[in-house]
C-alpha cells in the first residue's frame, strides 16, 4: 500500500506515469502519476484556458454593447434651424414608419443615409434634408431635419402652397411666412388653381425669385395675369413696373435676362411701363 493517498494501489490495475521530472512517460498526459514538471504544465494550460475564456467573455460583452449602441429605437428629432415650428411627434412617426419598413436599418451600421434622406423628403417635402447621428452619447441617436425656407406663397381657397428657391413646392411651412405672395388674376376655379400650383408654375416662380433677389432686391409680388397660364409677372419692391416672364423658358436663363435688363434700366434712370423678358436673350420695355 502506498503512503500517498493519491497513488493508492488498486487490485488488477497498473499505475502509469512517473513522479520524476527526469523520466518522461509515454502516456504521461493520461497517467495517474504526474511529475512536478507535468503538474506545472497542467497549471499553465489551465490558466491559458481561463484567460481565453475571460477574453471571449469580454469580446462578447463588447459586441453586445456595440450592438446596443448601434440599435436605433426612438431617436430625438432636432430641426435645423432651431426656430422651425413643427410637431416633433409627426416626424418621429415618419422616422418610425421608415424603420419599420426597413427593419435591418435599425442598426446604424446597416443604415442607408442617402435612402433615408430621399424617402423622408419624399414623405415630407417641406424638409430639405434628413440625417441620423449618434454623436450625443451611448445609445442616443438624433435625427437632424433641415426645414425649407419658402420664398413665395400662394393661397388657394383654404390651402397655402409654398415654394423655396430651388423650386420645390410644399404645403406645410416650418419657418416664417415668406413676404412674397402669388396673386392669381386668371379667374379660374379653385380646383384648376390647385392643379396649376402643383405643377411647374410654382417651380418656375421659386427658381426665378431665388435667382434675381440677390442682384435686384426683394420681390414684392408675383402676379398671374388673366387669360394666360404661361405668363408670370414679377413686381419688385423698389420698382413700380412689372417684369413679364414665360414659364416655358428655363428659369436660370430668364433670370439672367431680367438681371441684365433691369441693371441696364437702373443705370440710365429709366422707369418703363413694363419689361418683357419672355423672348430668350432679349428684353423689351415700354
């Protein structure tokens, strides 16, 4: 009987291994007897397994925290400029509708900024931009919404139509009311006026006004004269005469003609009855 309880003799069983560090047994990895050298080897292996397990747990926890940080739940709505008057709950719902339709994009790493901006502007044309950011802190996301600044408005019945300098028309204005109004003198019924407002007429007005005001001063009013759907007259705040335009022409080219013509008249002190810029590259006055 061996004195060491770890090496108890058992009937019909052969003891394997060696307690000497100088003797290397063939099956020492599975032997009952282990040398100090082999015991140290086992301890190193055990420590290695513990370290690997701890590193694995830390990596897993880091991945989970990163996924939580990437998860977009209820982002805060921030308007640019901050003076925008808007119902944040309405736009929060629009954002949630987008995320519900694109569930994978609830994770920021799969979020498509261009697609989100395009769809938000399509659903709310009064927005000029829409962007997501999580720069405010862990698991906090903000949606930055840019509000369009209207250059003109057109009231038809109980509805207001707005247009910005890029020619985008919309019905919900988030900023101050524009000073320029559209006066419809066509005498058409309200339904027909609404059709006109929703087509290229408002686009034309917005782009022309946005182009000429920086050079010629503020526009006071836009008039659609009777018996025509192709002509638009601009009336400037510091000029008494109207400027006749044709909506079938390119707005940028027509704006350039107006600027050249009115600067010519201002330089010579001429105050005509009207200026006609409906022909490309020319301007007539009376």
